């Protein structure tokens, strides 16, 4: 070491030793050193530290400018200061007193020096990808024009970082980088632009799926913005901006127009159609749960009205063993609730996009996209509903096994729907009815319109409410039993059980009820065992009273079973013996009816009419649950073992 070097070191150490205790002396030493050694880093750096410790922002900025301009890419001390400066700039809103100094000093640096700091930081970041990206972001914030040339490199680094930490780098991309380049997007390779869009889409979808408080409208607005930005980067024809007030038909029409003018397998169509598919799918899944209420909907098979003259018009052919032969025209959707129309539209738009994206030209790329996005729960539910919609029962059964865990109530309902799709109820479907009635939700709901239509297959969005579920299960049973009315020698019990079930919709099924009354009237002998326990509908009771009175003059015997002293009740009778509580019921018949019998009959009728305000859905549900053995006997001919259908 030369004597000059020794003198330089000596003067710097002297200044350093009194920097805090005697700043004036320290400054004198440094001024002398700067005169003798103007190009020495140690001297210039100590001069900077002296101004830094004194909080002299402007003078410190001058010293820092000299160092940054003349000693770049060397000296660890300079790198530490640059690091501290950039860290302070990243945290301007929540800075410490020390960081506040760096922020104020930065404002006194010339633009050239400011820019060189960021370049210096980026060049010296080494393997610290996160720090390098943060420096780029800071530079774009302070020098927006640099984004035009430097953004592609930054976006490549973000794409690289996502392999190791997707959450962190997706957030940086979406929240910090894309807003800075949206006004002047750089040119990117199609591969990189697609990767960035996929990662942005994944980021927003995770928000939508994982955060109940997420503003989904704002999230979709941002997704469409990113889509438009990536489209600009690749020179695509612009799609439409997002608006929740725009009907999805408008988006679909725009997609079709772009499709017609694009080559086969166009990435433009792939990404536009995928976005529209996910948007429709999200709308469908979200609407399956009514907003602000804990009520979900489940897509199930509707019922087709049956008559002995015309039979039932099926939109699907079946083999003798219930297997699928051919899917004809797709079914329609019934308007069962206020949200049914919105649900069906969202479902059909998702189905359109799904069918387009699964054509040969898009299927491979679309499948890869789906694997990269967190959509498995939505997709499994949608595909199951799609299989039901097209009547692909075998596929639906397979998908059900692969679906994420659902409540046993929903699963039982879906199995029942699949069972009804095959044309006739099986024991499995009947077991599902009993399970559903054993797990009815607390939400009451109301009766639905249009669950049964004439002449065409249709689908229902069934709300998971108590009354709607009872109505669906009851209709499944009555649809099966009503056919038996036109078979020879149907039993008295079958007629009575149907009357009990038909109470649920008192203003519906008028022709069916009238047919039952005609059958009763035509018989020489008829015994209605279940009257006092399960029949309270005024229109049915009045008709039964008319038949009883009219048959007193005939040889026919119309016999009712009742217990006028204690009234039976919803839970009083079970099985086929007509037992009500512990009191043996009395049979009241028209044959040889004396005044006492007529008085008992009047008392029984008054008793049943007095119960007309009872909860009919609960009554019918209890009837099905308590009389399930007899109902199974009607449907299957032989009552199945008790343990296979009893409700636990």
C-alpha cells in the first residue's frame, strides 16, 4: 500500500470517528480528503454518510449522485444504500423515519440518476427474482415510458416466477404490472400473452371461488379487461367489454362473428370462447344458490302428464331393460321459480360454449386450459347436469361417482331424477324418496308450477325447500300409481292412497280425482280405511260425503273407517289396519246404516273438515313415510324387506 493510500484511509477514519460526536470536524476531514482524493470511493461515500446522518436531503442527494454516477456495479456499500433506497420507495405509504429520509433524498436526485438506480438494482439482483421484479415495477411507476421497451422482459420474469410461487407472482402481475401497461401494451409472443392471460384468469377465479365477500362483478370486469389487453398484444379483433347488464346472447353473437372470420383452431376464438364459457358457468353455479338465502337448486327430470288415451309422449327411446337408445330433441326447461329463466339461460350458454370448445379444432388446447384453472367443482356439477339434460343416463351415473362430496339430500334427489329418467321408478328410486323425506330442510318454500307438463320431456330447477321436495317426491309416486287406475281390479286401498297423495295440489289433477270417484261409485263395495288419519282436503271429503249419502239407497256398501272420539291425526295410523292411537276405530258403512251410523258419519266428516287448515305437505310426507310398505306393494307388486326402505 502506498503512502497516498494510507493518508486517504487515515482521513476517512478520522472523519468516521467523529461523524456523530463532532460533525463539523468530520466535515473538515472530508473536505480535505475530497481535495486530495476526488476520485476515491471511500472519501465520496463517507461524505455521503455525513450528510445522510445529518438528514441533509439535498446535500446527501448530491453526494449520492456522484457515487451512483462514478462507481456503479462495484462496492457492496453502494449496493446496500441502493437497496435501502428502493425498499423505501416500495413502502412510501408505511415508511419508518429512516425510510422517509431515502424517499425525500430521492426527490432531489436528477432523473438520470433516479433511472440509473433502478438499472443498477436490476443488474445486481442476481438470482433474487422477486427483488428484480419489484425494481422493474418501481421503475415503470417512476418512468412510465420505460415500460414500452422493458415490459416484455418483466412479463417473462413474472411468468417464470409463477412456476415456483403462483399466488405471489399472479398477484404482482394482476395488481401491479397489468394496470401500468394497459394504455400502451407491448408486443408479446402469443405463447407468453396466453400464459399471462391464463394466470390472470386463475387469480381472479380463485378470488371468486374462495372469497365469499369478493365483488364478482368487479372481478369479471377485470377479467374482460385483461382479455382485451392480451388481445391487443396479439393483434386480435377486440371482444366486448364486460357489463352485467348485457345479455349473454350479445357475447355469443360476437363470438360467432369472430369464429366465422378466423382460421380453424384460432387462439383468439379459444380464449374468447373459454372466457365466455367460464362466465356462463359461474353465473349458472352462482344462481343455483339464490342470493341472500340459504336455498340451493338442483336440476332434475320433470314429469310428463299421462293419460290412458294418449299415453305419454317421450323425447327419448328406451330399450326394454331401461337402457339408452337415442337422444332426440333436447328437453325444455320449466319455469318453476322466479330464477328458473336465468338459470336455464346461463346453463344453455355454458353448454353452447362447451360444445364449441370440445370440437376437434379446440379440444386439446381447451382441455389443457381447464387443467390449469381451479374449476373442478364447477365442471363436475355442470357435466353431470349436462348429461342429465341430454338424457345420457350412463354417463351421468359415472359422473356422479366422480363428483365432489355433496349432501346426502342432494345425492338422493339426483339419483331419484336419474331413476325417473329411465321411464319407471325402481326400488332404488323409492328408497331415495324415503331418504329425502327423512332429511327435509327447515326452509318451507312453496308449491311449484309446471313440474308436470304434457307431450314433451322437460327439466326442472328444483329448490331445496321442504314443500318443493315433498311435491317432487309425491309426484314421482302419483305418476306411477295413476297408471294402475286403468288396470283391471285395482284395489280399494290404491284408490284411497291416491286420494291422500292428491291432496297436495288441491286445484290440480281434477280429472284424475274425478276418475277415482267414478271408480268408487261404480263399485258394489268400497272400503276407505285411511280417511280419519290422512284425508282432510275439503273437496275430497265433500265428494266422499256425496257418494256415501247417495249409496244409502243402493245395494252397494260404501264403508269408511274412523274414530270420531279421538280424531286420529297425522301420526295416529300406520300400516293397513287403520289403527288410530290406542282406540279401535269404528267402520261406518252405507249398507243398513241406521240413525246412529249416520250420526257417526256426520261427526267423522265434521272432524275431517275441521282439520282442513293443517299443514298438508307435512301430512302427505308423513303418509308416504308411514305407509311406505303399502305404497311399495302397489308399485312393485311385492313389499320389499322392511330394512331396505325404513327411514332411520
